[in-house]
């Protein structure tokens, strides 16, 4: 119970301190203007489409994610006592090595400056994991990383939805696949504290619950008919590849037109 309570506080703190990440914080000269005016104030034109402050924020955050999650993954491979944690570490290394390559190429094309060290909070997470051992280490590894990935997930979707820049749109798509893969493999460790994650969300929320009414014990819900197309409609596509519980992150190497990779 003590560990669960402590982790609840830990993850709640992550949600509190990174809550603003879902909606990027921009610095505009005219904060009293309309929403469209504010967006325009932080936008520059490129050959790949307008580049907004939110676009640049995502580019920087993808870079930052790799700067702390890649060493976290390496640490897990080197010292974790269980194979499940080692596998998660392997996915972190592979995923962020790939994303870092892509984000550096895109940043060079769009002339966006990138950080070279994790931010203070991320460095704190790395120190916290480094100080732990055994089961405590595995618990911290799984929950710190799962909470961070869960928080960035909707932010990626928001930029993917609104960006008009083709390079940023592709980066968001690639990051979405990688983050979902990491969430999936972290949950497979069996160490993720879903109660703490749910409590962290609830503590940060101010809206009233919505959705269907709670089920009544002993009273079965009515069955729902299948959602199907008309029988005379032919289809050729199939659901996303990969066995249940896996995410296909295979994709072609990026074109390094600026020679960023050397």
C-alpha cells in the first residue's frame, strides 16, 4: 500500500508538471487577439507548408524524449533483472534511435534548433531510476515511462490533426507509432500501476464524468448489432498488421537531403 500511494503521488506529479504539454505554450506579442491571429503570429512559411509554434514544440519534444528515454532503455537492458523490462528497454533504444534520426533531419530542413540534453525534469527521472534497484527499479522504470508516454500521446494527435506542414505531419505519424509501441511493451511488463495513472488523471481533471450510465449489477446490457457496410460493397484493405498486443513500426529510412547524418 505504501508503494502504491507513493507511486500515485509520483504519477500525479508527472501529470501536474507536464499537464501543459497537451496544449503547447506559445509566446505571442498579441495575447489579446483572436485565436487565428495568435497562431499566425507564431507561424513562418516553409516550402513544406506553414510551421507553427505548436509544430516546433512537437519537434523539440520528440528530440527531448529521445535524450532521456534512450539512456533509460540502455540502462534497462544492462541492469534489469527481468526479461520483460529488458524487452521494453530494447524497444526504447530502437524506437528513439529511429525517431531521433528523423527529427534531426526534419529540424535541419525547417531550421529549428534542437536541445542536446534532457530537461531538468527528465534528468530527475533518470536519477530516480538510477538510484533504485531490483523490483523497485523495475516499478519506477515502467511507471515513470508509461506515465510520460501516456501524456505525450494526445499531444502528438493534436499536432497531427492541426498541422499544415507535411514534414511535421509525417513526424507526428512516426512518433505516434513509436509511442504506442512503447506504451504497449511497457504494459506487457506487468509493472504498470493503472490505478495510479487513473488517479493522476482524475486529480488533474476538473470536468464532470461523461459517457453512458454505469452498468446495473445483474442486469445485462442490450446487445449491439454489428456495424457493417452494404453487401454489394467490395473492400480490399485490412486492419493494421501485427499480432494483438504488437505495433508495426516498420518504415523506410528518411531522406537526408541536408547531410545531417554524416
